[in-house]
């Protein structure tokens, strides 16, 4: 496209946006089909923390359509994960004409860091899930027997993993804020004590299990990423 973004007619904006959305939706559809083919493997992966906590237990569904609902939820979740590179690429293609050459140079490495931190957060969340599920079930005591619906468990699991993935993204937003001149590395360093409190509050909200180990699995990496963001702002932006 040779025209700059600010000279494009409004309808041209809409046509391009529609094209990007259609391609993203197609990628999600293909990813959902692929995930449906491997539905049982994905479900076994997500259910592993529950089976580790309740070796003799099994996830159940309570309505005739419950099994279909679980399969569709898992497949759509997997489709979104598989299609995420395409979605990011289509987003980049839509906004890139409006960026300066310098901003384009920043976009590629920031996107790589964004995706990498999200994946690391998902992995950390998965291991935290082992501890969290066990704690929640043991907290009920010996008088209660867990009979957990598959939909309820998967909803909790996917929100838990998504929360971990998003929590690991905050250094990218700190770096972007510093790049736009909103904050400086000195201000972030001076805010360090309050940052610890904020991180603990966020970690406690994301990990409602209440045990220190699960809380540490999120809060410690978040604080280390906070310090890493300060160093990156000092070194990269100064250069």
C-alpha cells in the first residue's frame, strides 16, 4: 500500500480492517479445527494438575451437551493460542503504515519480547496450578469429596493461565511508557517499595489459593521483571 495511513480514505480503512479481521478469524478457525483433532491430548494436559491432586478422581459433566461444550471450549482456546502469531501479524500490518521508521524498528523486538513473556507466564502458571489445585482441594478437608465439573475446572484453569500470561507482560508496558516519556528509570527505582506492595496485591488476586508458595511463583518473577525493565530502560533508551 503506497498511500500513507493519514491520507487513506475512511472506507479504505474499514476495508483493510475487515480484511485483517477476516484473516485473523480464518486463522482462529483453522487453529480450532487442529485443536479439535488433538482435543483429548489438550484436555489431558490441562487436567493433569487436577489428577495429580485427586489421583482417583475424574472431571465430569452434568448435562447431555456438557461433553460437547467442553470439547468446543478446549478447541477454541487452543485455536486462539495457535492463531495468536497470525493475529499479531495482522495487527502489525494494519498499524504499521501509521508508524514512523523508528517506531517500526521498536515494534518487532517488542512484539518478540511480548510473545516470549506471555509464553513464560503460561508455563509458570501451569506449574503454579499444580500447587494451587492441590491446596484448594486439601483445604476442604476429609469430610468433602471433590466432584468437579469439567466446564468449571477448565474455565478456572484457562483464566488462571491467562492471568499469569498477562501478568508477565507488565515490563513491556513499563518500557513502552518510558519510551513515550511517561515515566523514567529513576522514577521506577524510587517507586520500588510501592511496586513490591502492588505486585503482591496483584499476585494475591491472581492466585486465590492463599498459600505462600503459589504466591511466590508469581510475585517473585514479577518483581525480577520489574527490575529487568528498569535496567532495560536505562541501557536501551539512553542509547
